[in-house]
C-alpha cells in the first residue's frame, strides 16, 4: 500500500488495529502490516512440495487442503472468494464516505489487498498465499510476509490471529474494482479480475494487451470431456507407474485444473475431425466457450506471447501461475505478472496396455488452438495435425506446437474483439 493511502485511511478510521502496509520506502508514519519481512514468513506456495496429492506425482491438487492448497482451504475452512467478493478487514467513515480495507483470496493461490474511500474500490499490495492446516501464509510480491494463524471460517466471517490480535473479517459481495471496471491490464501485481459465467460456473477474466482472456482453465462438462484420471489411470512418479485415483481425487483435479478435452470436443464439431481434416474457419470459432468468446487460434496465442514476453523463450514464466507448478518436488512456478494464471492440468487420451492413461498434472499444461496443420497432414496419415499451446514446469518457454487431436488437453477461451 502506498504511504499516502495508508496514512489517510488510518486517520479516517481511528479504531484501526493495523494498517495494510508493506511499503519499502523510508520515512513516514505507517504502521507495517502484521507479519512483514521481520517475521520470517513463508516461501513460494509450492516449493515445499507439501501440497501434492498422490494423483499428481508431486504436482498437487490445489483442492487438497494441505500446504500449498488454495482452492478449498485448510483445517480452518474455505477462504477463497467468489466473483466480486472479498473479506473486509475493517470499515469506517471519512469525508468521502465509507472507508474500508479488505483482502481477496483467489483460487490460483494469489491474494490481493483492496481498499475503498467513498465507494470506489482500488488495488493495494498483492502476492501469493499458502495454507498449512489452520495457518494462512501470505508472501508479498514486493517482499515481506504475513500470517493469519488459527483461522476459521463460519458463515460469512473469517476469524484469525494476526500478530497477536484476534481479528474478524466479514465477507462482502458486490465489490467492483475501479468503480465499474471489470478488468485491467496485468503486470506488477496490480491485476484486476472480471468474471464471465458459463454452465453455472464463474470464471475469472483478465485484460492482457488488446485481448480479454479467461484466467481459469475451462471446467465445462460436455460429453467426451474428462477430469484428470477419470475412467483410466494416472502416472505417479512416486509410485513409479500407473495408479488409480479415488473419485474424490478425480473430482478435486477438475476443481483445481478444469476438465480435459480432445480437439473436436473443444471445437464442438464432429468427433471424426480428430482424425480427418475439418477445414473450417479458426477465427472466432466459439466451440465450447461462452457466447462472444472463442477457442484461441494460433494468431491469438501469438498475440498473447508477444505482449508478455520478449519471445516464446521466456513468455511462459510470465504466464504461469505463481503456485501450482510442482512436479517431483521441483518448483516450476511462474510470476503470473499479467494474471493469466496458467495451471498445469496434465494430459490424457493415450493408452497403456489398452487402458486410458494420464500424466503430467502439476508439471505440464497444454491448451488447444482452433488452428489445424493442413489437409496434407491428414493425407499423410500423420497424427500431430492440431495445434496447442505448451508450458512446462522445467522451462520458461510458452510455445504453440503440433499435437494429436485425440489427446485430452485443457481449454482457455478468449473474448471476441469488439
């Protein structure tokens, strides 16, 4: 939080127990946010390797509730906020009207402090968080950390001990950042997420350059889509082979990483086009995306990469989520500078001894493109006649490559240009 904002809000609300500040500037009279760098804090949300579900071989379902969990909370309950929702730390009045400060916990392991004076919500410090039992560990993008200990969620309240003070946060809906703006350009941690609803579920959206992207993997059921591990087995690096997941583990993978789709299913065209040339237009092709959204083609992916990175070689580090990339206890997280929040949903659709198999959750993410290679590819009876964006836990690359349409990959949607 800037010193000016922190000072004005503290002055407006005399009963404030602490000021949301993590400024590194010298001077000023701000009271630091409890749990700043002097407290030690915690590190990256998945570098500890403790959040891993056995389904991932170390990658970890973010719904598991262990260290590194962020989508369903720890033993204290679910802290993740829904669309246009946040936890209000305190409120008072000022000459401009209501003066409040709060925090939003996103499902991808990031948090964002927010504040309002007179009804317009603005952004403050941001970073990543992990949950270890009944402790929420916050790590600021600009350095410093904070802990909410002994937290518990009941109805619309979150109670926690923050630097020795028992504090109750209240859930509030109807929060819109910037007085009506639904999203803004990412970068520098100041990321504002909008929302779009599809199939009964809300998805975050974010503006990156001239494009509006979904900031979550699609979790939209259509026949042929699968949760990671569904109707098959998954490769587990710890076990050194294929294992069968429980139904709860399979559903947790859908919650954390979205569903997986073959190319024709994602495109909402006949399944025969997984093995034959479709030849339709890949421009603004809706597929299974919401109305006014579409499956990105190669040009859409290229525009994204060109905006966030210097080339394909380094774009992945900026697009990958700041948590959730962990394979064999190797931390592959990105910086998520633009809010794209790429999560590694793994792949499926190949067969081992005649059985459907999956691999790579927590370690690799592939997202379909609407583009095809060419009719010649099919005529030559080649398998890799589709395209997909690829990111890996052990690489900063973000590259579109030729892939087999029968494989099961993730889907992100991009909004049609006005």
